[in-house]
């Protein structure tokens, strides 16, 4: 039997990696279907819920927007003068505040150990001690996802 999860909006961006089953995502942008091998990028303050049909497993990574903008700045520092330029560039590159990234099941299977370790370190609560390892895991995940992320022309 299908059940609906109440749409919520958070103050951070988040990427949910679908690891088992499928669901219908609900929100400001209508209904979209996702399944194993998809990652759902949702910007801050974007309402997003789901219609679940049975068991649905996903791993969510929250992204602080100040941190994300800093990463855009450093990635493009050769052509940006300050953080405000980075915010404007990010808005042009990622104009849609919610999107589905189709990674495929084989890539998600390769990323699963890194996602699991990232979750384990987060839950352990020793963030300052594990910060560098978490950073390494996260950027390894982003590196693997990079070819699948479509950006608008700047």
C-alpha cells in the first residue's frame, strides 16, 4: 500500500541517494519518479515529500549553503573576485532548486561503502576528529558524480 511522506523544507541543501526501491517525489515542481541509482538534489527551503510504495531506502547528505558557495568560489577562483560572484555563478549554473541526477545502479553500488562510512562517522558524533576523513569521502563521492551532474551555461 502506498503512503505519503509529508513534504518538508530544510535550511540546507541535501542530496538523497536512492538505494532501494522507488518512490514518487512530490513538491513544488510536481511529481517525479525516482529509483535505485538516482540522487535527488534539493535546494534549501524547497518543499519535497514522497509517495512510498513499501520499503524505500536512501542516504541523505546535508549541505550547508555557505560551505557549498565557498566550494564554488574555490573551484572557479581564477575567474571570480569574491563570494558574491560565487553566489551569482552558482545561481546561473544550478538554476533549478530541485533535480534528479541519474547516476545508475553500478555507480551507486561503487559509492555505497563511502556513503555508509560517511553516515557512520556522522552518527559517531566526533565530527572535529573525523572531519578530514569525512571531507575525503564527500569529495570522492562528488568526483564520481561529476560526469552525471548537468549545469547550465554560465
